[in-house]
């Protein structure tokens, strides 16, 4: 009985969205590799992240330089000596961060506006391929590949110029709530 009957149990976009939207807070580490055509070795950065359902994303870069970012519905802010400063909404960068937030939060309706979505696998091992619909996004990306299980494990951005970015989320956990400092960072 392993024939076509399993298709009725197929893992779909709604189930994936529900699964990714479930945790209120996700903490983890990331490694981001930027593979540029002109360089033999990727540019690698590492840090930690905090994704909070009602607030957005804290992206805390540790190496090669220390820099904290907050990505929310309001836009992108960078922390400096005087606190959080909103960054100008440059179209490509702002789009990329909005997209990133939608992916991590399981907002498939937001993604479907801009991309053709193709999902394979099951709840414990899935792969989502995003192919751009809009001209703006087609100028930047060929496609985006996202892998995960309960949470997102990796995001790969394949750019039209031949560069690619691989983002690996490691040791992600939804077991701990926001700390006082994190709540403060989101509240500012």
C-alpha cells in the first residue's frame, strides 16, 4: 500500500506555513557564506539570531565584525552607540529582508505574491524552491532554495550575476522565551 494513496497525505504549503509560524520565539546561530564569482573563497560571517513572532528578527553579527540589526515590519535598524537607527529603505536590500522575514515566519501568502513556490518532502525534511515572478526580483535572483524540518535549516540565494549566498541556521531552538534585553531591543 505504498502506492498513490500517500499522495493524499502530501505535505503542502499551508502545513509548512503553520509549522513555521508555530513557535513564538526562535533562537539560534547562523553561518552566512557569500560566494562571489570574483573570489576563490566565500566571505563568511557568523552570529546569532532571535526571531520573535510579534516583533521581527534580531540579527547579531559576531564575525568578521560585530554589528546588530533589527528587521521588522517597519524596516531595518542598525544599532550604534546612540541606539537603534533606521536604515534607508533601499529597494533591493529592503526586499531581500522582507523576503527573509517572510521565509522564517512561514508567511507563504506573502511569498506567493512575489514567487512561484515549489515544495517537496515532508514535515521533517522539506525543500521549498522560490522562483521570482516580478521583474525586480528576476533581476536579482534566479531562485531561492530553503531547506528545513521543524524549523528552517538553510536558505540559499542564487543570484543572476552568478554569485550565491548560503545561510545555515544552526542549533535553532524554540524552547526559550525572549530575554529582558531582547524584549528591550524589540521595544526601542
